[in-house]
């Protein structure tokens, strides 16, 4: 019998990015980027269940599958490794580009006079994809691939994001079954996967779901101010068309026409696509205002800040462990965005981080009645998001299966805490 594809529907809530053939471009949705994302979450999940998972990125071949006696770990069984083919194929539709221009700058507010383009900015990528796509999972072997892939897909759908650039806003997706039901996982699957895995402590070197926290924030747009989103940091500078930093002012755009096109496009993205690109503003606020404020003035935070928020270095890039999504409009008309991250219990030598107090402070910031949100929403804004979901796991709790069940929505009362 020819195996038939399992079909899921993806509704992109924030644009999807999968890197293309040339750097900084995206010619189409690349399945490899989707598979990489699913594999990463599946590895983190199985480690949290105490399963033995290899390190496919290791330079040491003994850390990669196949290991002793041609043994493949559960992740490689599903996703493939040298000498063992992947047990499924993805068939993915392409979606529509977000807009026609290549990209729109969202200025950081900082000027770098020595650079060719001195206006520091993040970019909203026009080639990122939006809309509704069908994802087909075609089984290629005896492993129940479509069932197992529902675990990373459900984690992504409920709490995180799919593809690349997820630390800066992209890839939030609502996933439904073909019949329209929201994607869900059968609880017996978690029991089966948990098996007899023994629960050690997360190592800190490799992602382990028990080291993750997940938050959702939600707010109502002020009805008296339809242009509220144009005051958000980054977006405001795009509308102003100029940035002033330390007494110096520079134009963001080459000419008024370019400026006009960018602001007109942003209006369409917000009003028609239901996306407000606020991730850079939130990241900026957490990284440069909140994080240093937790320490004595003058404390050198360079390496700890880079470890958590990411760093680009000539031979050594550190991916951001803290991710923030853009805001997306819910059916209720409210706006929502996500903050989630990997805050390891065990940090590398030389970096000291009290994980539990870090998460407690972060929750206090995000939920505090006195928190000043104007660095994100702009001067004079009274916007204050609520935090309907907050999921952490205490460092002394090693029970990955219970946490996974909570995250997958399989336990009663999962959600707010
Ligand atoms: Zn493996």
C-alpha cells in the first residue's frame, strides 16, 4: 500500500522565514528549515523525558549517531542520520510574500557613524511568507512519523515559532487538522515516549525542554488611538523618517518616496495581515534596559548578555536564547505576542546566572502593575499587556513528562499560573 500523507493546515500569525539559497533572501519556503526546527524541538523534548539523544552538531563523531554497534537514537530514527534515512518527507506549500519591497528598516534608535549605513536598524523582510499553507507529512518508513511530529508541531503552535529568525518575531503559526480542529497530541504518545527514561539534570549544553519558559502577553488596542502602533519603538522612527542619537540626526530613507512606500506598506501589514512588528522593541527593552538593571551599575555583563540574547562574532555566533514574537491579531480583536526562551540551570564556566531569580524577575517585569512599558509602546502610551500564560519549571523539578503534558495542554488547568 502506498502510504498517504497526513495533512495539516498552517495559518501564519507572524511571517515565516526559512533561509534561502543566498544569504538574507528567501526565494520560497525551504522544507529543510522546517525540518531543522522540528528536529530541534524534538531533541529538546526527548532529553526532557530522560531519553538518550545524540548531539548532531558535535565535532566529535562519538557524540553523533550511529554510535556503539550501529545504534541510532530516537531522534535520528525519525529524522535520519548518516546511514539511516529520514522516516518522512514534508510537502509544504509556499504562501505569499509579506510585501513587494525587499525589506523595511525598523531603526534601533542608535547611530553608528563609522558604518556605511549609520542608521542601526532591524528589518522586516518582504520575502517572508504569510497566509495559509498546507503541510503534508508523507511517511517513508515504519516509524509513526506523523504522530511523533505532532509533539514538536504542537509545542511550536501553542508556545513558540517555526523556522528561522524566531528570536526576532517570525514564525508564529496556528496549526489545525484538516477538519479544522486545533492540532493536539494523544496523551498515550507522551507516555510511550517517556518510557523508562531516567531523569537526570539537564546538562545545560544542549536544549532540554525542562530548561525552557514560555509566556504569552495580550493587550487591547486603545480604541481612541487607531495609530497606537506607530508609536512603538522602531516603527516610530520609520514613520518619523529620521533618528537622533547623541545630538546627531540622520535620515532613515534615501528620499521621500522610499519613506512613503515603507510607511504605506507597514499600514497594510498591520491592518490587513494583522501583524505589528514589535519584537525588536521588546527585545531592545529586555536586553538594554531591564537586564542591566538587575545588576550593580558598572558590572561587566558582556558575555552573560551575549549568552542570553545572542552575539555575532567572527568565528563563534551565539544564537539568542530569548525569543520574542511580533504581535498578531487574535479573532477576538486583541493582540498577542510571545516571549519564550532556554535559560539553562547549568551555565558554562565563568558565567554565573541564578536561573530561578532571573525567571522570577522576568515574570515580575512582564506582569507588574508598575512596569513602565513606554520603552516599547512609546512615550505617553498607557498600554499594559496582561500575561494569560506563564510556564516555567523550577530547577529542582526534574519531571519533564509532567511539564510536557502541561505545555501540550494535556493536563487540566494548564495555562495560567
Ligand atoms: Zn542520534
